[in-house]
C-alpha cells in the first residue's frame, strides 16, 4: 500500500515489529512482550495522528491512489445495479457512471464520478474529470428518477470538471449550470456524498442535494488548494497554506452549513477497509432516505432551494 509522507513513522514502527517477529521465529526467543509494546505504541500513534490531521494531510488521504472509487462503493452497498449509458446525443462519458440499483431493497438512481487505480483505468475514466457529456448523462438519469419517483444518490470524487479545449468547445460551463438549475427543481430525495475530492463546479454539478455528506478525510472546495495558491501567491507550493485558509474539511464545512454531516472512516482512511467504509456510507444513506421519505415533492424542492440560497449569507 502507498505510504504517505506523514505516515512514515508508523511504517518504521511496523518494520521494527516485523523484525522482532522474525527474530523470535528464527531464534525461538520469547519477544511477545516487546512486540506487544511496539504494537500498542503503533496503535496509539495512529489514533493520535489521524485525529489531528492538518487539512493538507487530509488532502493527501483524499487523493490516495487506493481509495475506494464509485464502483467499489456500488459493489459493496448495492444489489442489482444496472448501468445506464449515454447522454442521448452520441456520447458516453466514462468519468460519470450511473444507473438503477437497490440499497437494502430500496430502488435508487445512483450516479457518481469515477476514478481509476491504474494508468489504463485513469485514461478510461479521464482521471475522474467529467466532460459536458457526462453532466448531460447525469441529468438525463436525474430526470428519469424524478419521473418515476426514485430517490437519487450521488457519490463524488473529482479534482474538477475537465478543463480541456474539447470540454470548452462543447459548453462545459453551460452543462454544469444547467445541472445546478435542474437539480434544484427535482421532486425526489437527493443525497450527495463527497467520498474523496470534491472540487469546484465539477463536484457541485452532482451535489445540489437535500443532504450533503463528507467522508472524514475527504474535502470539498470552490478551488483546489494548488489552484488557489497559484492565484494568490503565484506559487502552487503554498498549497498547504491555501488548504488551511479555504476551510475544506468536514468540521469547518459543517460550521458554515455547507454540508450536513461527516461520515467516519476506518483508522488510516477509507482505503484500509472498503467493507467497513461502505457500511458506514450505507447507514448514512439509508438514514437520510428514511428522514426525507416523509416529505412531499414540493417540500423536498423547497428545502433544497432554501438550503443553497442561505449559503454565504452571514451576519456580524
């Protein structure tokens, strides 16, 4: 597993544990107490480390190459997933995947951005950066769900919408803007989860929801810390300072009512235990569905609209 810079002390302790186990096995010496001491030391250090991460360190975990992607979550929380392809104008953007599925027997329309874990997969999914055709496909699925009264779940992990010339030529900004407008009108429950990176309009184009949740080590921001640092200081290396100033993690976002809750991750991050992480995600989604199911279509639409209208309004 890829080890992040700030995790190296944990690796060093684990190497000592492995070395003691090897010596004990080869020599027959009883080193159980020493091994137990080091294991407890490693556990205590990990708990303290991950409970006090800086935003820049959470950023690294959110971008971890082995973090669960959209299809990993679908596999672990859904049954009977049927993928629906295409935007009906001739394209099927693989950076956004969606379809009908069941979560504990409840039919949902589940849509999300998709990242790969290898070079080949990342090329197929365009590194999780959707083109306009992807947002149009997502909107087609949202409208289908709205027509047949099916709740919508979105799982978002994107560094942003694709910024290339081809995307601009096919109206990237317009596609996202239309999604924002049309998602605000939906009369079914919409639940959005930021599972890793939630960057700029690329994330917001799938996140105009009644409930928005953030995984413990995910982030949600108007601009990437590197982009912010490049604009403010003309130096992308100042991204850690930008990450601190942007208030991109769950505790700060909850204070500003940008998100509705934080979903705890396994110790060390979601990539350490896909099943445990998926169970926590599933519990949150089902709880939100229970809460929202009592509201009428008009109530859902009105509360979603009001939720986003009050963002950015402050009194001093």
